[in-house]
C-alpha cells in the first residue's frame, strides 16, 4: 500500500499542469442521456465500453441503492455505470467484483440552485477549499460511513482510503485522485484508483467519478484522459 501510494503521488506531481484537450485523442462515447438536477435537465454520456446500471436487474439494483443510501443528505446520484463485460459477468454470477465503474453526483445542498458565476471562478473556489480541507473532509466522510460499509458489505474489508489531492485542472474541471485498499470476500487484496472531476454545468455543481483497479503507472493516466474528455463533451452539450 505504502509503495503504491508513494508511486501515485509521484505520478500526480508529473500531472500538475493545465491540460490541453486534443480532439483526436477523444475516446468514443455512447448515446446521450438526460438527467435531472432539481428542476433542470442536463444531457450527458458515458464512455464507450461502459453500460448504465439497470435498477430492474441485480446486482445493479443493490449497487444503486447503496450509492443512494451512502450519499443520503449529501449528494444526489444522477447516474451510475460499469464496464459492460464485467457487469454482464456480475449479473450472471460469474464475477463477484466490478473493477471499472463510475458515477455522477450533484451536491444535495445545491440541487435547486444555480450558481451565478463563471466556471473559472467556481473552479478557483473549489481549488482553494480542496487544498485547505480536502483531506480532512474526505477522512471525515469515510469515518461517518464506516458502519454503513460494514453493514452493507460485510465480506469486504475496506481500509481507509487515501485522498491524494488535486493533480490537474483544465478549463472545465478540477481533478483529484483517490486510492482505495480493499480486501475482497475471497481474501484478495486489490487497490482501486479513482479520479474525481468537479465542474459547473449549466450553472449547476456536478461531480464526475471514474474508478479502475490499479494496474501500474498507466492507470491514473488512462483515467485522467477518459474523465477529462467525458467532462469536456458534457460541458459542450449543455
């Protein structure tokens, strides 16, 4: 865990820059889907190769319920998805864990509010808050939800996640990295890397997340490229 954490922190130092989004590097995206943020409608897509979770199927229904309960009073779950092949295997009972997934949240406190400011000004405020209290807020939230995790996922041992801090910013969003150390029900130890992108879409605060099992130094780079393109595409369509 310590070695991986140090490695990712070194990687993040290499990523601290203003990103240049090159159109020809954009990954393919699926069909657009409208989601409601309070009274407003926002159109978004998900990267190709991912499928939306379906509340009429398992384990999708349980995952969605857990997302909603875990974020109750804090965030509204706008949509959630997972790698199509992994989701298919999970639905058939052939795979117990899903390693590639993502979701989109909107803060409950701002769900009915439009923020009368530019994206640039909003990102400046977010960056300041993240730098001052990002790690503190992240740990506090995890501590508050420990009992929930034990109740809903009794066979998983989820060690305290590490907030690795802001590692990039572009004209659309602030990007932060997270490392999770998890022991599965079969005793396997896995490391999950997550990227959070916070942005302002149609004057609404929106959080994008992508998670992937750690597979070496390309993991963070791959996540960052996909999520930056995903956010950019969503911003352009709203």
